[in-house]
C-alpha cells in the first residue's frame, strides 16, 4: 500500500469514525486481492461492533453467551466471504482453508468442476475434490484420466473404501467403464489383426465366445491384476448397466490362462465364475443357481476362521433381489449376535424397515435379551403405523 492509504485511513477516522476506517480498509484490501488480511479485518470489525478489543487475546470459551455465539457466527461469515473471493480467483487450496469450517461443500464443488485442470492445479483439485470429499467422483475421474488405471486402483483402495457407498459406487462405475472400454478395444484390435476385418459382436462375452485362440500362450489384453481388482470393486455397484459391464468382464476373465485365475476371498474364491453368478443374478438371470451357490458358501465358510463376508454377500444378494424376508431369516441364521460385520449387507433393523415388518426382529431380540434392538424395532414399528 502507498503512504497515501495510511493518510486516507487517518482522514476516514476523523470524518466517518472507526466504522468508516473498517469500510475503507476492506474496500482497499478487496481491490488489492489481499484476502487473508481481509479476513483479519472482518473479524476486527465484528469485535469492535460487539464491544470487544479488536485484537482478541482471550479464548472464545472464556466469552459468555450470547457473545461467544455472535463471535463464532461472524467468524463463519468471514470465512464464507473470503473463501468465496478466493474461489473466484481460482486459489483453490486457500479457498478451501476458509470454506471447510463453513461446511458448504456444494459451493466449492460447483466452483471446482468449472476449473480446467493443469499441471499447476491438478494436485490441489484432486486433494480437495477426492481426498477432502468435496466432489469425490469428479476428483477420482481426474486421477483416472491423468494417472491411469494402476494409480486409480490404488487410490480407490486407499481413499474410497471408507467413504459413503454413493461415492464408492460413482468412482467404481468410472473405473469399470474405463477398464471395460480399454479391454474391449484391445480385444477388437487383436481380432481385426488376425481376421483382417473388424468384428461385429457388441460385447466381450460374444467377442471371446468362439475365439479360444485369443488366450493361447498365456495371452491377455489388459493387466490381469487390474481386471481382478475392478471386478472386486464392482460388487459395490447396483446399476443394471454397470452390472452388465462387470459380468462382461468375468466372461473374459474366466477364459484366461490358469496362471491368471487368481484366487479370491470367500465367497469369491473362484474369482471369475463366482462374480459372474453374482452380477448375473442381479440382472435376473441364473437367480436360483446364484442363490444356491452363495447360500452354500454362507453356511460352509466358518465365520470364526474367515469372518462374516460369505454370509454378508448372501444376505446382500437377497436384499438386492428384494427378497427381504429371506434376507431377515438368513441374517438371524448366519450372523451370530455381536458379530462385527463389514457393512456389505444391511442390518437386521434396516432389513425390517425394507420389509415393512418388525415382528421377526422383535421376537429375535426378545429371545436374545437384546433390549436396545427390541426398542429400536418397537419405535420404528410405531412410527410406521
């Protein structure tokens, strides 16, 4: 700032008073785009208005109500104003520093998706969009586009496994479409080279059905560890179009050489055929066969040794097929009280809500001496009647 600015502040004080000084200074700081300093001045102005020292030396906890709440509200208002100004300047990381306490993720997400990624801002966009959870699917797409499938798989396992199911499904769908497109293009190109013309079959299943030569000499068309990982992630998906793509991948995978038939965790030990059944059943095909297979695994695999995953998959499949009462029965039969589950299958209370019937839940809780579960069912049932 020039020396004239300091003189103008002195003049403003004599003409407009202290509030005039703050008005003059905020206008100047906005013109100069000195937004961090602006934040401090906005807080100073609030403290003066509330009768506090402009430089507050005590903790907010030491202020009595309603003064403390008024200062906190002013802090959030200043955060919003400065954060929004920084967003307008595309100073993303600085903007998020102020907007994080406000919690207005929608505002930041709207601004993020309008920014063209480049070498300078890419890491900030991924950090805030994906890792800060502001726009997870958009941030994950940036990882996939800029760093490739391998990094995207690692990122999914590290950054998305503890995020809400909707975020996982959005990212998983992006990864599935990407790998399916890559694999299909590679298979088509291989066929075109060998046969001298472009194949007409629309799906991977049809492309590989009568072309065993595609897999001779341990041949493959996409990194097989990537294929296995994407199929595992696809268990989270429920959209029929995504399930069809996932099933298509299993039809390719099951034809790979034995050395690429990776063993999975129960109930997907036989990786490609078992996942194929799982996806296909949700598309209304081979439903009885799939239920018989996963029911057998749920009853055979020891929870003590392997955990409840096999039972959860069976219950989850019943739920996706809208066979809620059967899912309730399976939960009571297969999940011992107090078992820590992985969250793949709904809880007994959630299943009862989906079924619109709490009788089995309440009778089971009574038998098990579960007062909390019984009360939850009692309350839920009373709210629905």
